[in-house]
């Protein structure tokens, strides 16, 4: 009996060490994570709240989602440590949502002979993570097009850290009920049987989740390849965004409008969102290859730099089929598929102002066969990283902006 007690003490100590060290093996598993990975009952971070292992919520998240020493895109990391991106070197991670490290990249260059500075803060959502050097947006005190206070913005503003939202076997989204058996985000995620559930996409917040002035009405639908943090130098990473409403679902535009209601398509607001592409736009998307080349075919036309939402309802099996990283699923849109906020923007941050997916700062994305560098204050490595390492040669020698993938005005 004495030996058993000693063994139990040793095992408990080992488990505590794993929890406090931030090690994670399928950590979230689609729902609530191991409590000890984020909270410490006896040794919370100095000045922290909620017994967190970080000073604030986002710092706790980045204790795992930022990793010093990465030399290539790595698993679930979505923030490059400053030491890993010295001057002239780009952020490393290539997740579909983007690398928060771009927020720390400020550039100075000349525009029509006048020196201008592009602040890093313009590159994305300025989460507050004191331990990792992320601070509130210095210009926008509230969310553009809304009222959400910028100093309150963190990972927990959009993601439910406890992962309570779940997708049931009938594809409805609830906050309680059937037990979560695993992640529901991936193309190879388990399909929940009756009485089971999987986690909502990316632990996104849904109805009843309230942070500051933001109240979500539901969770949007999507699937992503299981290997998603990767270069797109050779093949694309396709996130299959869906158009699901009802049963706890909302469209992507409605979800983003939680904090940015005035950016939503209504009244005098400008670009449509959550609208059918229609036959003209769908045909242009399918035909557009690059500036001057409209010879594309529908089955090979998808571009992850300009994604769309597939009008699949809540058919997650269909979305899983599309979510690939080997260019096996490059089918273009139908007229009933949707334009959405993420068609033009990344969710976290990018190399470009307003976390756009491509440069809108110049007439050309590619000029004389090269990405814009001097014109944007970037090194060639930084310029290529903004396009997830695609060779400039896949575009036209003088490639205009990718608004033309839908509008074909170049």
C-alpha cells in the first residue's frame, strides 16, 4: 500500500508538471482543454487574472500558440516570436488566418516621392497580449464599423476558450448537451453519432457568448485540412467555408458583423457580403487565371487568396471533401455560392493593411515579374511571405490586384 501511495504521488506530480509547462497533446480536443494548461491553482502569472498562466487571456493562449525557435510553419502556432523575425525577415507561420507577427512589422517607403510609414498595427486585429508584446490598436479605440472597445480585444473575443459550442449528429450547434468526442474543424474529424458531438469550428463563439459589447448570434460553418499551417509554394491550402444558417449557425458575414455591424451589407454600405455571387461573377471567377488571361476552367479555378463560401447548408461532409491541401479540390463557385468578409481579409493578420490577402497599395501586385519590394519597403522574402511563398511567376508579369478574380476589370 505504501508503494502504491508513493507511485500515485509521483504520477500526480508528473501530471501537474505537464499542465504547468504548457505541453499539449491534442490539447483542446474540440472542446474544453486541460484546465491546468491555462490555469494554475497555486502559481498564476504575476498580475494575471482568472488564475491564468499568462498576464491576460491572450498571453495565456500564446503561451502555446507562439513558440520561440520555429524556422518553418509549425502546427498550431499563429504568432512568430520577435527573435525569429529580425529586420528583413517575415513572420514564419502560414495559417489560413494569418500570423499575428505581422502586427509587429512596420515599414517605411516612398509614395510618389513622399516618405510614408505603414504601421504594423494596420495589418490586423490588434489583440492585447502583454506577455508577448501585443498592445491595443493605437488608432482605432473601437472596432471599425462598430462599438467594441479595442483595449478589450483578445483571442477570447472571438474564440470560446472553454470550447462549449458543439456540433451534434444532426449538425445543430448547441452550448450544452451531448458530450464532445473530438475536434470538428478538420477534413478527417470524427463524425458524431447520435448522442455525441464534436467541437464547433475553431472553438468559435456562438449564441449566448457575450464579451464586452459583442453578442454572437451563432457559429459559422467550415472545414480545414488537418495540415493547414504550411507554405503554399507548390499547392494551396483550401479552407472550405460554408453557408449555413439556422440550428445555431450564422453566415460568416453575420458572424463578423458581431463587432463590425456597419461593415455589413445594408443601406449605404459598400461591398456586398453574404450575397450570391450570381452567374456573371461566378463565370468571371472561373475564367480568370491572371491579368490578361481569361482561359481558366471551373474545375481548376479555386484560389485560396480569394476564397468563397460554398452554399452547402450545414452539410459538413461536403465541406470536408473540399478541405484539402493537395490541389485535388480546386473547383470554382456556382452562382449560389457567397462572397464573404474572408474572401478579401484574413481573420488574424497579414502582410497587408486591413489584413487583406493581397496588396492594394500599388497599381500592380507583381511588376516586371517581381513582387513589389522597394515600393512597399519589403525584402523579397517578406514580399513573398505575404503571398504564402507563391512564386511571382504564377501571376502575370504585370499583375493587377486580385479584386479582378471576381470583377475581371484588368
